[in-house]
C-alpha cells in the first residue's frame, strides 16, 4: 500500500508539471500589428514587447515577421525570441488600411480562439502601415506598452470616440443587421493621432469617418455622458460640452417602413463668442441652431451609410427588436432606400462659470 | 487549603502504586520526639520545620501522656486527620502532601497534621502573551490554589463547581475542573471529565499536555481548545457556559467547547467600544486570510496567470521579478523560511536579544537578498506582511497553525495555480467542518449557520444586543440579560 | 448482503441529521453545476431572445416536481429505496433502485468531465485528465467520508464562496444591449418545447432529495426552504441568461462554448483583470459539491439496497468516478454524455416522478 501510494504521488508530481507562464520567462506581447506583405497572400506581423534594461526600466522592442496566416506569423516570431510569445496581456491589435480592405476576420480568428486573449482589448485601423506606427520611437510615452490602449481608452471616456473594443467588433460582426467600426489612427509628428473611424462591411473596411463627424456619430451610436461639440454660424461660434445624450428610436411601419432616431442632448456652453448667452432667448436660439446643424450632420451620416450599404449604428437591430417575425434578409436588401430621419433635441443647462 | 480535602484520584494504576510504595518509604524521615513515646514521620523538604517545632512538638511535649485519639482531638489544628490503621500507601500519600505523621510507638493509630511549607512561588504578574492595554492585568501563576482564588474572586457564586482529579501516575498532577452548575451543559462537563479521567500517562507537566491529549482530533493542526493566562478570560468563558480546567504547575487555564472564531477574539475586545473591537476583529480575519493566501496567490499568478495582473501593475511586478534566478515558488519558500527562521531564533533568545535579532535579521537579510537578486522586493513585502498578519491572531496556538498552513498552500499553488489553490482551500474547509471541540461543531456560528451567535464572532456588538448565550454550547440558562428596555422618545423614568 | 434492508424506513441518528433550513444549500448546490457556464447557448439555439421565459417556465415546473416529491416522501416516509420497495416489491424495486444509483453516479461523472473539459480549454491545455480527476475524487472521498453533515457544510460553503460571482454579471449587463431581449414571444410552440427540454439538464439535482430526505431534522418544514432554494437557482439562471443574451449577438453566442467564461473576460477591476481564470478556479468548488452529493447519494443507495457499509461502498464508487472521465477523450463524447444524461433526467423528472406521485395517491401512507 505504501509503495503504491508513493508511486502515485511521484506520478502525480510529474503529471502536475503543466506548462508554466512565469511572468519573467515570457515575451509579453503588448501590441500586435498586421500589414500587407509584398509577396502574394502574405501578411506581415509586428509585435512590440518590453525588454528589461536595468532595475526599474523597460524599453519596448519591436519585431516583424511575415507569413501566410496569422498563426504562421506568430510561429515565425516565436522563432525570433528567446522566451516564448505570450499574448495574454495583449492590449492593442492594429491593422493597416490596406489589409483591412481585404478583410481582417481571418487574422482575428486566431486571436478569438486563443483563450488567453481578452475581449476588452482595443482594435484599430492605421492609415500607414502598422509597422511604421509601432516602430515610432516613443519610448518615453510607451515605456510600459500601454500607450495605444490608453490613447483609445482615454478618448472613449473623455472625448468623442465611441466605445469600441474587440468584443464590440465581434458583436457587430456576428450580428445580422449591424456592421463593425474601429478607430482609425494615423502617424503625425512622431506620434499617433486618432483620425476618426474606419467603417466596415462585415470584416472589410469600406470607408472612413472624419474626426469632425465623431460626435454626431457617437450620439447616434450610444448613450453618453461626456463629449464636446464645436458649432459655428456667421454670427457666433462656440463649444458645447455634452453632459448627457440619450437616443431612442421611433419606428413607423405604416404606410411604409420609416425610422426616426431621436436624440436628446443636454449640455453646457463652455466657450462662445460674439453673443450674450445670459439671455434666455439667445440660448433658445443657440439651441435651435445646434439642433439644425446636428440634424444636418446626422442626415449626412445616415446618407453616407446607406450609400455604402452599411449599418454601423445598428438601426436594423432596433427595428428587429420591435418587429415580430423580422426578415433580416429583406431588411438588408431594402436598407439603402429606407426613410431614416434624425431628430435632435438640444438643451443647454448652463453657460459656463462666467457670464 | 480547604479545597484539597475533596481531592480524590478517580483512577489509579495498581502496578505503579506498588513501585511507589517501595521507593518512597525510604524518603520518609522517622524521628522520635524528645523523650516521649511518640514518633513523627515527614519529608524534611516538604514541611515547615519552624512551625513543626513550635506548634506540634511543643504541644506533644506538653501532652505526652494523652492517647492518640485524645491528642488528635486536642491538637490545635484545623487541617488534621486521624486514621486508625493506615496502610503504607495512605501514609505515603499523606506525607507526600506535606503532612507530618504522628503515632505512638505502641499503637497503630496515626495522626496527620498539615504543616507544609508555603512554597516560594512566582507572584501574580502581568499577562505577557495576552497583554491588554485596558482591563485587568493579572495573570495565572504556577500554583493551582492561587489560580483558583483568582477565579473564585471573580465568581463569588455557589454555582461555581470545582472538582479535582489527579492525572499522571508519577507526577500526580492535580487538575481542577470548573463550571457553573446552573449554566453549563452537563454533557459538555461529562465529556471533559471523562476525557481527563481517561488519560493514562506518567507525567503531566503543563496544561498543554492535557490539551493535546483530550482534543477531539489529535491529528489536526488546528487547536480545538483555548488556553489562556488571563483569569478574567477563564471566568468569562465559565459564565458563557463553558467548562474550564486548571492544572497544578501550569500558568494557563484551558476552556472549551470553543469555535474557530473565538481564536481570533482578543479578550480586550470586550474592554473597548464595540465599534472598535468589531473593526479589529474583522481586520484580524482578513489578516488571517491574507497571511494564508497572499504568498500562494503571488506564486500562482506569477507562475500561471500573468493575464490577471492589471496593466498598470504589470511593469512594477515584471521589473521586480526580472533577474531573479529561481522560479517563484522557490523564491517564496526561501523567503518564508527565512522569516520563520528569524521568528524561531527570536523566540529562543532572551527578550532583548531576540528583538535585536528580529530587527537586524529582518532588515539586513531582507534588503540583502533583494539586492543580491535572490528575491523580488514585491514578494518581500508580501511575505513580510503576511508574517505580520499571522501575528495578529490573539491565541498563540492558532497563529502557529496559520503559519504552517501557508506552506502546503504555496506548494499547491505551484501545481495548477489558482485551481489547485481552490482545491486546497476546500480541503481546509472540509477538515474544519469535520472538527469538533468537546463534540460541539468547531466552525459553529459559520456552519451550522447560527445567526444569533454572529453577534459575538466576526464582530462584537454592544453588550445589550447580546441577550443570549451562544447556541453552540446548548446551555441550561440561555438569557444573559433581562434589564434592557428601549426608551421611547421623550420618555423618562 | 441483505436485500431486504430497504423494506424498512431508514433510521438516521439524530446527530447525523441536519437542520431543515440547510436543505436550501443542498438544493442550490446540487442544481447549479458547470452547466451554468454554458446552458444559455443551448436554449438560445431554439428561442433566442425568449430564453429567459424558458428559464422561468423551467423554474416553475421544478417547483411542481419538488412539491410532488415532498408529497410522496412525506406520505410514505423514508427515502426513494424504501418507496420503491413499498410500491413495486422486493424484486422489481431492485433494478429500479440500482438504476437510480447508477444515475446518481453518472451525474457526478458528467459534471467532472465537463469541468475538466473547461479547464483543458481555458487554463491548462495539456493537463492530463486523470490528474485533475484524481485530485477532485480524492477530495470528494475525504468529504463524503466525513458524513452527511460535512457534505451539507460543503454545500453551504459552496454557496457562500461562489454567490458573489453572480455580481460579475453587472459588467456584461452594463455593456449589453437591452434590445437583444425584444421582441418577446416570437417563436413557435415547438421551439419553446425543444428549448425547455434542453433547459431541464441545468435544473437537474433536486432528485438527490429522494436519498437525503431522511436526514432532514424536520422534513415538513424543510419543504419551504427547498422551494426557496429552487427559486434561488432560477434567479441565478435568470440573471445569467439575461446578461448573456444582452451581451452577445445571437450568432456570436452560437459560436461560443462557454458564454459565461467569455463574459468574464470583460470584468476589469483595479486589482484584477481577466476574471475568467478566477471564475474557472472557483467553479472547482461548485463541481466539488456536485461530486460530493453524487458520491454520497450513490453510496447511500448501495448501503440501503444491498446493506453494504457506506464506508466500503464509496471506495469502488470513487474509483469509478475517478476512472470513467478518462475514457471520454473528445469534446464530442462529452457532449454526447451530457445529452444522454439530460434526456434521462428529463424523463426522470417529468415522467417518472409524476408516475410515482400518482401511485402514491392510490396507495395508503406508511405510519411513521
């Protein structure tokens, strides 16, 4: 019995020796970039990962390799590092515009199937090649490898970029009546800038949205509590800081399908010129003006989407939720000709701390 | 000395007795008294010679002619015995208790007079292990009688029952069992008595011997009875309905049945306001959890689940780990053992030297091992904190157990990280669930869940809220107070 | 061996009994298993956004079955094995009771193997099945060897230690889309029935009551707590269903094996990211209580029918529990096993127990 037990314990101890991922014995990939490679059907992958310089200091290092699939790229890269690649702490995945136009799902599938990859990580499309972006020497800003994710996160929380991550991409991708969007980055002055949004039809990039349209898009896309809007007319110009914006849908089935997107915006003026905003009627006037401007912008956006036959806002999903026995194929066919209206209602609650 | 008259050995081993008779006879010094017919027998070191000379000898000298029985009646002592024809064993045991045996040369009758020397004992001192800033500062000493007096002074009630038994064939250690007749559950009393009486061991030198011999599960790492050097704590436990015992020669009283939460209650929790003591108790509980799980958690996260580390912490942890030649588990074991070593060295040395060793060793070894790149400084912080946390447990036996539990957990965490840690946790819980203290569930207010007992477990609510004695003890008299009446608004007496 | 042991109602020493309120934890502990990590996908396959209705229906039906079980047990006293003996006589009751024992054991095997599958997929891809299985069964053996009070204690701790995980549904609900729950009632009756059949697998677990009923201190009062327990389970399932439906788009959900684990990927706390690893590890506790109850009930059954000491009976049963999972090497086989047990459980709950109930109505009750 004792012999048997000790044999069992030995066996267990050896069998329990599962693969370890000790923190300092792995190549911790923080960002992954995918580009087109000159060779046909090949993609080029770039990773950045921290290397240890001396006590307390890290530097990010980059590495590139090409292959036919993402899996192959990963294997290639693994052959170039001294410690095994580890994607568990990956926080941004970048795709170049070129490759995005051909579809990114094949590449994303590798990440989606890896249980180590999170869903709160950020995806983004870059105007230049991702290699160019990732190899920018910004070791001061990106010494901990969190620069790109923080950049996007910060802009989502405090600015006009809608909330987007790996999960929202997959959510929209697998939806019947919705198309994904991703942040659109570009290289500027040895740093990176958010240029707007990349629009997708399924997993293929079909267009972009400029940064001036971001706020209008965000209010249509989601409810928000933070954001700012620049408005101007001949008489004045100013900035509306958005405190609260809520969207709800009115769907009319008769006589034909019509959708109205109602957006209630509450905000305060933080800067304005040439008028006295203390007077109620002036404020009313500004409100009407902003409404008009936003309505126009919203209409323009919807028009653009219909022309591209994409639905990044998920209007179809809202219609589905209000329609019994919804026929999504028919919907997608008729989408581009649909009567979709945008109706903003703006209320200015405060006008800054000085009159 | 009135207690000892009831002293009765419940159990005796005939073989041991025989040996004793042979051996002890020689120690008794039989002396003739002056020119009289009387002889006296005693053990010199046990009796007070001066009292013997002055009081006994003089009296006999004056009343030489009296018969034995008459002399016994006239002898001006309260503590005396008369035996018509005592056997050797009785003589031995009486003399060994510090009596002087008196007999006439011609008869077999004997008188025993207690003139034992008052021993030079340690005075009642301040509690050292369970020191409290507020509250009484008396601690037990090694003398059973003094200890009993300390408790009796606190509980001047006729319900307080004190029963004695002698344990240990050779040491004949006197053990006093205490309980309150009208409160304590009889089964608990019976259990304790039976277990104590069942002990058959040749020497009992301290109450901790007894604890280890009567615990429900002797294989368990966790103590199942509490020992305390504070008479007030013992008195309080008696009032709650527990059973306690004191041992001759031991400065620790022991009581039970207890539940695991009591091990994390310091007695001065009752001396400060309930908010503060509740806070401290919760803190202690967290300290225990931290001390058991912090290092294993570090090992498993670093070894298996680096994904769990938040982005902002990542670089801190990685910098501290890089350049460390050992896998995390060895690093952790190395540091934990160092701390244990320091603690052990400190405990073996005199207080002042011990303190120095602790400080010097802690700082020097800690800093040096980080600088030498043997351990990471994050781990050093974790290990030091968890060692500190393990010392917050007020009962020394429990804090020992907690320190030990950490090691298997560290080794387990090396298997499958968090998964094997969870299994380890469940093993501990199962073990605790199976434990009993004097046949009462050990995890009591937690499981079986007795919400009314929670008032004095993880928290200590105000006294007026604690109207009842704990359910766990199944006491005869449940009510603790009946005087509290809530006053209405604007209502006065 | 004395095959007549189950003729008499069981005798349970008063020290071995548990307070009637604790049945709550036993019911919750035995109902919730690894299934909670993935059941939504299977219902949503048929009824998509209406899955939550199925959960409520399933919960309600469980209450009816539970009520029937208590009626039968209260009337005839004792446990299932005794009732079988009363209803069907010695020889017919033997295969029936044996089937139950087998079923109890297999539920344990299913949950253990499914969990190992999750661990292999999410945490340690290369881990040999038998090592995990060994650790779990050894611990289960230890628990069951300490008696039913400890089994109940584990159920209690399982509840206390894992109930906080329901709060993690806050994150998926926060990032979720309410419109995914609309429109309500958009499917045909057949779909609902299909979904209902699938749902039942997750609600299995109340049938253990047949074995441990005599261990309740006050069985009549226990009924209330058993119902509250079943309601709690429904509540937890409801929350899981809502959060899963809101968080994933329907097609996305169908592509996931363990939706709840995927949800946990989004949980981000200041001291912790990627909650799924903690979640899987903590689910070991849930698995453990299921195993313990399964092992206890099956060994108890052997004790009742064949009059073999329970301490001896658990040894071969543990070995079975340990060894069987090793033979289910692929995901496909695990799924198949789940399906079979689900079907069996469905008929057990919704056909066999009502049948017993009807027989019990016709039979005179035993004096206890």
